[in-house]
C-alpha cells in the first residue's frame, strides 16, 4: 500500500501467491491500482495459476463518487471505463477446487477482448476465442445492457466468424455431457462448420 488518504488509494502489489488445502494454487498476482473520487486505473495486472494466465495492460475509469448515496451501485455517477486488450489463457482444471467437473475439460481456452462500458452497459469488443488446438475459433463482440436490472437485462452477441470441427465438438461433449451419444448424431450431420460475416 503506497498511499491511503481520505480521497486517494494507491496500491502496488508486486507479488501474491498461496496454495489452499482445497487444491487451488495461485502462483502469482500482481497489479497497480490508483483511485480517487473522480477516476481510477488498473495497470500491470497479471495473475497466473499452474496453467492459466490473465494479463491486463491497463483499464481506467472516470466517475463522480457520491459518498452520501446509500446504495453502493449508485455511488459512482457517470461511470465510464475502458482500456487496452485483455489477454488470457485459461485451463479450467486449475479451477477444479471450486467445481470438480472442470477436471474433465483437458484443453486450454485462449481469450482476448477489449472491455468498455458504463454503470449499466458492458461492451466486449474484438473478442477472439480459440480452443481445442484452434479447432474451434470465435471472433465477434458481446454487448450487455441494463446489467444491474435483472428485469431489463439483455445480452446481444455479434458473430463475425465461427469455425469448428465435428471432432472438436464430439470431444467437448465427451468431457462435459452425461450422455454425449445423444448429440453425436447432430454433430455428424453438421460436420465441420465455417461461418463468416455478420450473424
């Protein structure tokens, strides 16, 4: 903690690591976070598990903090945030301490995106997802609206490109579904798939 006053917070975490009895292992967590009543920034963020890494070069926000507002969700007026690309390689068995079924998913998932938004809206632009040795790829964007209102919340997905192979889909079904044979007739009919353009 580099600085803590009534209106300024400055944290420079150089390294945090631990291993829980549940089996969860955090190899490294580091970041720098600076905030005041009008803006905040997260830089040099990096976290790693045994086979998982997440990196954020920078993410910043502007707002007007209202201390007297009783509800936390309304304390940050006119909130806007955005930043540079987030890049992650996720190996789900690293999280099996929280759900043992994740041990079955034996391939990494590569994700990159650019986040931006406001208090009520979240945009994930330039999303690129690759998994199963790049046999499944997705490029597109996701927009979530009214995220704090469960009655009005909605999520829109735009697909620019989606490609997959029946072998990859069958492998995922084997790892994640109790009776994968019920679905294999459909993957056999679909075969390999390549979709380009706006969907």
